[in-house]
C-alpha cells in the first residue's frame, strides 16, 4: 500500500484555501506561491485531492536541500502551512523510491490531470527534472486495490512522517 514520489502536485489551492469542487493542477505549487518560492529545487511534490467522503486533502513539497513543506486543507489534523526538515537518510529513501517507480516521459500522457474520476480521491505528482507536467491518478488503495506506482504516495507519507499533520480529523 506504499507508493511513488518525485512530482510537483497541486490543485490550485492558492493562499486562501482550495476550490475543492474544481481542483486543477498547476505548474508551480500553491504552497510555494504562498511561501514566496523555493530556495532549493523541488525534488518531489505530492497532492492528495478531494473525494465524495472525508479524504484528507493536503500537499507535500520536498526540496533537494531537505526542506519539507506541508499545506493541510481539509479532513486533516493540521490545517495550514507547516515546515520541517528531511534528513539525508530520508532524502536517500525518497530518491531510491523515485528511481524504482519513475515513469518514462513517453508514458506520461497516460496519466492526465485531473484524474477524471470526480468522486474518488486522487494523487497528483510531478518530478520537474523528469517530466514537464504533473501526473494524476485515482488512489486505488482507497478501494482496496493495488496502488499505482507501487504505492509511492504512501511511501512518501511514511518517509516524511506526514501523519503528524494529517492524522485524523473531526471535520
């Protein structure tokens, strides 16, 4: 149930919060827009998009220097921006996971954004150094099915311990 990393993801959240009914993927993460841009290149960014139920909606951005930025939107324990640091061991694990599951640029068009299934939560990923636009897909793990990209999204959550912010929400 663990998966993929390395892509910038975003649903057009802006600094004031998301348009949950009309998500869209941007080239530059809204989190980065809110925080004034990156000091270091983006290694990977991931966004979890809304579903019909109480799916957590949030974004993670990991920079090459280890800066970790989180933007919690809805159905998460921590709403808003949080910043932390990822150590060299965690960065190595992220890079290894990316190398294992990286999709070739020629296969990129198979995963257009948005993912197209409006009632199911999805994942948007972008690896700026590999493909020019985000990759989007339905989070099949929510349906008890094998996850896309070997579950990289869940693996990234584990590596950076996003559970400290995502947790459970009463929303």
